[in-house]
C-alpha cells in the first residue's frame, strides 16, 4: 500500500469519527421534539448558524492545505 492510499484511508477514518462526534454533540445539545404521531423531530436550524459553521469548516480546510507550504 503506497503513502497516498494510507493517508486517504487515515483521513477518511478520522473524518468519519469527527462527523459522528459532531452529530453526537449536536443531539445532546438540542431538545428532541415529538409530534402528534409520536415521531421524533429535531428543531429547525437557523440559516445564520449553518453559514457560520460552513465558513468555519472552510477555514479549517484552508489551514490544513496551508500546512504543506
């Protein structure tokens, strides 16, 4: 297995773990609502918060690509 493949696999595993951790923390921080049919629902996310998180992720990716320079 060459270096590029190992780095891609390690990055994928770390990304998956980070995503699962973020989902877990999100579920712990928001109240889960139950509708009339008994189904669980999450409250709507405000677009401003989505934009803030997206820009933060892009900033982190930019910093990671800058590590190699």
